């Protein structure tokens, strides 16, 4: 499988690429800037390319740009992406004096990205912090994935199962992305309050 990580030069994209490479997955790091992509990729033994080139040859695309850039990046790459499945990992957060807040938008970023794209959009991996994902070992956490296309979801769940030592769990339809994205605000608040690196594992699933 060949995975393009759009915006893969950031901490999350790099951490994801480390785990994917370790699992034997072919990775292309995408960036707006070709040289930035190749420099980041060289350190991982991966390939680097502009975002647009990276998505053209991929079986799966991870939209790992800064959350504020997710929708316009999806719009810009629409033609190049075509029918290839896209995994959205972004959460829009608002940092206030009172704490970190989830987005006030009714629809998730992933659902809004779906409106910009022709192929299926999935959402997942939001609860995996870059620092945990890119550590020595796969994080002892579960990974959550939601989406409406069964084949694309199966592909992403299979991939997600290689990223964590916990389980890759099917969290339902794409509309569940509202909860997954909002959960990121909860995790960041926990980390601030308890000076921790919180991760998630679900109990009661065999
Ligand atoms: N960090 C975490 O722990 C974590 C955990 C789970 C999910 N996520 C999600 O994963 C995504 C990436 O997180 P991150 O911390 O790696 O983010 P980041 O460093 O803020 O951004 C990642 C990349 O996005 C690209 N980018 C920035 N502004 C852009 C713009 N205006 N237009 C197009 N591309 C732009 C940059 O790549 P180039 O300049 O090279 O193009 C940058 O390296 C986010 O959506 C975040 O919500 C993060």
C-alpha cells in the first residue's frame, strides 16, 4: 500500500510516517514546498513530493495539514485526488482562557472535507498525539476510525491497526467525526490539567 501524507512535514505527519515505514508501508511525504518534503522524507527513508504529486500515486491519502488549512487544501487537490480515499485527522480547536474548546461548527471538518472531494472521506487517529505516535514503540492506545464507505473504512482500519499496540476500532459513520474531533479538546484539557500525555483505550470490547 502507498500512503501520501499531505502536510506530512508537521509533527503528526512525521510521526505517522515513522510508524507506517516501520510497518513496511510505502510513504510519500507531501508539502506545499518540494524541497521541504524531500528534506523531511530523507530523514525517514521515505519519498517526498509536492502535495499534488504525492496524492496522484497513492492508494490512501492522509490529510495531515494544519486544521485551518484542511478544507482549502482538499479543495485545491480535488482533481489530483480523484476517487482515492482520504483520511482526515484534523481537529479544529479554540484555545481560550477557560480551556480548549471544540469547534462550534455543526458539521465536522471531515464531513465538510467530504463536500469538497469526489472519493470517500474517513476520519480517525485524532486521539493519537504526535509525540506518542512517533515514540520508540507503537502507543498503548486504541485508534478510532469512522466513515461511510465500507471498503475505504476497512483499508484505514487495517492501516490503523499497525500504528498502535491497542486496537483499531470502527467508530461508526462519518458523522461520528464530530465527536472524534471534539474529543481532541477533551484530551488537550486533560493533558493541561493533569500535566499528562493522555491516550485512550476502550473497555468492554473483546
Ligand atoms: N500534533 C498532534 O499531536 C496531532 C494529533 C492528532 C491529530 N492531529 C492533526 O494532524 C494535523 C497535523 O498536525 P501537526 O501538529 O503536524 O500540524 P502543523 O505542524 O500545524 O501542520 C502540518 C503541516 O501543514 C502544512 N500547512 C500549514 N499551514 C498550511 C496552509 N495554510 N496551507 C497548506 N498547508 C499548510 C505545513 O506543511 P508545509 O508547510 O510543508 O506545506 C505543516 O508542516 C492537524 O490537522 C491536527 O489537527 C495532530
